[in-house]
């Protein structure tokens, strides 16, 4: 009782006009007043769910936590957010202190199979061991952490999120070793937004593509104007990401297809560096479907992403040569979106000379976060001449779009209040009104599914609905079905 009174006194002392810091989190946890929600999977969804959570918060109590140490933690594997609610969410009333922890490591698979089998996962420990980064607290941007946390705790996640439906992760191409399929009917799973995926290249390749396509003058610098965005064909991207292209003066089947010698005299010897996600990633699973028909086709030939051999019952990761400027073919398999960003924009972009790399990311990621001076060293490109922009995707001009799902176990999630909170997130987070107040960096990457709004698409007049509403969809929980106009 004495401990509880001390904790309550600590909370009262800081008041509601301050951020929910690690010390306050510890105090609220001890007092039994802190509500905690843990989610795993879908690093492509990390900005979306973070932005939704921020929108529920009293701004003066909002804080951001990244995994790592020091003033510049990476946040590539785990992120968390805390605040006192500014409105009722589920059963939790205004003023309720809430900690929301998100695991990104391992991608969407971690938001599916471990949830179905009730398997504990490593999740970031947010407590007094977290240290201040020097950034503002309260936080104003989900991309700028107030605190760095370097520890994890093993526990059951309350829910999972994935870029595609759970059943797709039972396919060999998307199922990590030891290749154990699970019964996904044990999950309460529903779609909650449409995620726009995109092709990305490092800046040196982006500049070369701009020059090759006559978008800038010979020897010119990158032009950031939207109408100067270069393009790659679906066939080129599929070939590069499945290992069919290499740097080779003999084969002449590499970057020279898109960058002529007049732009780069040494292009034939330039290694094809592929920055892709690992097996189990939802971003990778969507690419496998979209451009390789992997996870869908049942023919004798199975197309697989580079570095991965797919058989009837197993997937084998193949060792890669080092990422380099010259050579033949190399690949890096990252456990989260941040790993792809680093591979493209730091590792390959930072190599001496003019090294080139290609990869895949969800469009809600941005190489130049708003309100910061950060440049992550990569850029999105058009696919077959169409920009991966929200306005192109919502009407079907850009088709690399998939339904993200959120799920929890029908049997192990027994906390009614946590379930009510998650139900509110899944039901409302993907609606146009919510997307419109989300962090600006997420807004180009998500769409409100046709089921989220009433009436015909052509009859919509509300500007917010028109901004995000998609008229396109696939069959329910069927990523292998084609995108069609349904409204």
C-alpha cells in the first residue's frame, strides 16, 4: 500500500501538462493505472499505427521511444508511444495513461503465426532504463524519439498487423524456417487499410536514371520535382529482384538496360545490389505476389526473390557476396523497413564511387521526413511510368496496393479493455477522417478501403473522403486476386 501511495503521489506531482516519461510510466505501472498494448508485425504499418495513436493523445503528454542507445537510436526494430488519452478509446476514458509498444523486427509474419500460436516474442521494455535523447519531450513527431530504450522483455503480443492476409504467410515463399504452417482460423482478422508499396533506388542510381531518361542535363544533379521522377519497368524490377540481372561485361544484362554507357561508362561492371526484406516480411510477400506470382501460382516453375530458394516444403536463404560498386549480384535481407532504408541510402549510397541499388518499401516511408533535415539517401521511382502516389493508386492507375490486416487470437486475448482499444483502432484507423489527421509522412502511403465509406465513389463530395478514398479492391483476404474497381 505504501508503494502504491508513493506512485500515486509521483503521478500527481508531475500533473497532466507533462509528457508520459519513463519515470511516470514506471510510477503508473506500479500504481496499476497504466494501460499497456503490445503489437507485433508489419514494419510497413509502423508509421500508420503510430500516427493513429498520436491522434488519440493529449499532445502535452505524448512521448516517443525508439530502440537503441544514445541521442540517435535507430528505431528499426521497436518503437513505442505513450500519453494520456484526450478522448475515450474503447473502454478507456479521457486521461487514461496508455503505453503502446510496436515490434517491427521480423515483419508481418511476426504479427501472424506467433499470435495464432500464442508464442511469446521479444518486445521493447519501456521503463526507467530508457534514456533521454535530447529531443523535445513532449514529442510532436512520431519520427523524432524523446527516449531511447535498449532492453526487451519476452511476452505475448496482444495483436499483430500484417501487410497482407495471414493465410499468405503459410506459403513456402513467405514462411520462415522451420516452415511450420499454422491454423489462421484461430485469428480474428480483418482488413483495416490499403497500403501503397513502391520501388526504391539509392540516390546515385536515381540521378543516373534521370539523366538516362532526359529528365536532367548530362552530368546534372538530382531534380526533386515530382514530374522529374524517373521510371522503371515491372519486368526490369521483377528481373532484378529475382536475380536475373547481374553486373557482367559478358552477359550485358544488368544496370546497362536502364543506364546507358553515355551516362555511366563503367555501367557494365556495376554490381546489381538488391536491398530486400527477409522471408516473412509483408512488404516482401506483396512484392512476391505482385511481380513474381510467388505464393499464388501452382505451376512447376516457382519464381522466388533473389537469395531465396523455394521448394515444396522449405525455403533456403542463400549467402550473398558483399554489397559493392563493382561485381555481379549481391543482396541484403533486412528484418524491417529501416534495414532496407539503411541498405539503400547508407550502405550502398555511401560506398566509394558510383554504386547502384534497388529495393522495395511501403510508400508511407519517406526519404526526407517532413520537419527535419534528414535525407535517407534513397528515392521512390515510377513503375511503368506511373508514380506511386495516393491519387494514382486510389483510382487504379497505380496497382501495387494491398490490404493490410490486423488480428488477435480468439482465445488468448482475454482482456476486454485491450480488445476494445484494438477494435477501435482496426475499425476507425483506416477511415479517411483519421488518415487526414495522421502524420503527414504517412499520408501518401495509405488509402481508405471502399468498405470504409458509404455510397458510390463518384458521389463523394467531402474533400477529406475524396483525398483518401479508394475505389479499388481485391477479393476479401485474397491478395492473389487482381485489383478491380468496386465503387
